[in-house]
């Protein structure tokens, strides 16, 4: 059976028996305020964070990397239980939840540090990620972020284009609702 999304806002879980939640991924999108662009140094590499390369694929838990240990302050900003969208090749590929507040060192030649996250949403297996919708379908504009830093969508002074587009539509809460609709649509059509 395909996983279905059960999204809610403001910390209020819909009236649903816990026994009925087995086929659902439950997420409180009011905790979403972070985005991060992900890319390998070598642009010919496949997509990052596919299930086949996750540290605990059954639980969809993996190490979300930052390239440079000097980026530790940035990596520390999202807190445990915060949600983050991951962007790759101008596509939304993951919605992740931070499982703790710790930044870990990494001995990889490409990555310096990482945070442990759990994928709450990602494309279903056997789906061609190249066919995922462009990030504009989520954000309403073409370019969101291009570096590998964590960006807080709630920070108006740093996310000008996001606020310019979304504030007149209801702000971050309106974006969270749009995201819920798009992820539900993608999950049911892929």
C-alpha cells in the first residue's frame, strides 16, 4: 500500500484513531521553516539521499551533510523536530525532520559535518526524480537558494524573494498549506 500524507498545522492532530495511522506519514507542517540546496561537487553524480544510500533506509534516516566544518554555526540553527525542505537540481526532493540538536564530524573528502534527519516525504521508490516538478511549482518563483546552507524562510531580511511573493498570500502559513497540497498531489500521482 502506498504511503499517504496526513498533514496538520498549529500542533492540532486531526481526529483520527492511532490505529488508522499505519499507512500515513504524519507531519506538523507548522514546524517547516527551513530550506537547503543539496549538490555534489561533481555535478555528474546521481541524486543525493536516495533510499539506497541512507544510513537507515527502513526508517528513512540519514546524515544531512554540510561541506565545510566552518559551517557548524549554520548547521546548528535548525532545532530538533524542525522541518526542512531539501532542493536538488531545482526540484523539491525531501521534507526532513531533525532528530536531535547535534552536529557531527564527517571523515568524508566531500563533506565536513552533518546532522541526522528523518525523511518524512520523498519521492516514491522507482520514480524518476528528473520528472519531479520544478521548485517554482512549490515556491511560485524560479530561483530559491543555490548554496548549501540552511535558510530560514521566516527571516524576511534574508529571504526577500520568498517574502515578496508569499507575504501578500498569507506568508509562511500559506506556503506551508501550498506545500501540503503539492506533496499530496505528487504522492498520489507518481
